[in-house]
């Protein structure tokens, strides 16, 4: 089972996938959640470099495909919950063991429909 922020990160990546630069307001609208929650999750994704943000009139966010192609679901979960790193090796390890090695890019096609 995926945790909420990880699931939302997948939805954000699904919206941004195959898109030109997109403003977070548009991402929030397509995901059906408030802008502040999208901003929180995007802030967690930035250090992974899986998304690239640009300011200005032609600004917005876009996926860094080369990073996305190498990113595993476990990496995404760690990015979304950086303070819970111990839980990945204790209680959560049972839940994450089967899915942590799944490629994030492969999961995006599933989240495009949700």
C-alpha cells in the first residue's frame, strides 16, 4: 500500500508526463486537490531532480525523463517521507519490500487514469 504523499507524487508525475512545462495551478486542477498540497509534495520532489522548475512567463514544471527512468518507487517514497527513513528499515519494510523496486515510470501509466 502506498502512503498518501507517495501516491500524490505519482499523480503529479503522471500529469507532468509527456507535457510541456506546466504551472502548479494546472497540476492541482488536474489532480483535483488544493494548490498548497501540490506545492508541499513538489517541494519534496525537487531535491531528487525528477522535476525541473522554471520561473517566469514561460515557466512551470517538467519531468526530467532520465531521472524518472532510473527512479524506483522506494526512492520516491523516501523523497516524500525523508524524516521516516528508519521506518523503511523497520515497520514499513514489510509493506515496501514487494513494491520498492518498481520503476516509477512504469507506475505512471496506472496513475494517469486516476
